[in-house]
């Protein structure tokens, strides 16, 4: 198993021994690695430092829409993205669940990043892009189309939308990644959406420290070790064994992010 999206620099882990101990617990559960996802320019820089200290960890470079009003120059992301453990840009996108930062600020950060990423791509720096989309499909998808960036290089992380919204993402050509929400009994639409995603365009993540999956919903913070339960839920929803689902998810993560997972015992 592999956790394609977590936030190991968040302060939630300070009382748990830090990222190294969290990864040790994940390894013991059969999780072979994780990507710690950036939320600001400074977080991206520090995430790079963290990832370079542990060969089970990779990182991204980007500005989260809910941090779009924080200091940081988009142009500084290029040097971070060139570091050896960086496997993606992001997360970037739009969030219309919260009122702040306002949409103009979020859109400016989103479009600025897309423009720079497109330019860096012409200069030989091409990486996949992790998308944050919360209640914003109608406004976000057209902007991704207009960016001219390859649709197959986008993944909509933490998908919590409807089957119709999943079809829109798939018709666009992007990938979809599921969190512990897919294990929640009160989220049947997300489970239905998970049945629609082609086997070669689906991924799993914890988005830790948020949204611990069943049967550990009361556990806070969430940890990468719990990604195995998301795999189990996806296997049940999609009618295959957990082992088959694990194999597909691992292969997809390696392909999308261009990584080779370290050898270790599997989770199932």
C-alpha cells in the first residue's frame, strides 16, 4: 500500500513522535511509503527537507486554495519542484465550502500556479498536479481545460462529490483519489462514484491528519497506516479482493507519480 496524499508536517504529529515515527507505524501496517503534500511555499520547502530525510517519503510543491492569502511567491515553487523527492505540483484548486480566503484570492493563486506550471513544462519541468476541489467543480473544471495542461496529469484528491461530478472529472480525463470518506456509511454517493472510476485511474489516500476511515473514525489524528482500510473499502465496493485492489492502487501510484515503491511486505 501507498498513501498518495497526507500532510506529515502538520502539528498534529508532534505529540506522536513526528513524521519518522508515523512512517514507522505505517511500515508496520504494510504501507510502503507516502507523499506529504504542500499547502504553502514555505510548507513545500520544509516538506522537501523532510522527504529528503526518509526514503519512504516524497513531497509536492504548491499553494492550497485555503492558504492562498498567505505570503509566498509562486515563482519560488520551481526550485522546490526541482528537488529530488518532489513528485507533483499541488495541492492547488478551489474551495467553495469556506468563505475565506475569498474566491478572487483563490482564483488568482490557482491561475497563477497553472500559468507557471505550463511555462515550466515548456522548460522541461513536467510533473503531475494534485487538485483540491470542494463544492467547486463548475468553476474549477473549465479553468483546468483552459490551462492547456494534459488532463491525464491531474488527480482530483479527496473526492467527495457525486457520481455525476465523478463522470465530469473522468470525461475531462483526470484521475480520482479516495479518502476515508469512502468508508463512511453517511457518504453513499462517494461509494457510488468509486464504482465508476476505471481501474487504471483510481488512487487511495488518507489526507491525514483529517478524516480517519472506519473502523477508526474516532481516532485523531488520522495516519498513513490507515490507508489499508480505504483499500479494503474500495475492494468491497468494486467487487475484488483487497490484495487485487492493493496491487492496482500501488501500480497506479507508481505510474502517475513516476516513483518506484520500496520493497516491503504487502498489507494483505
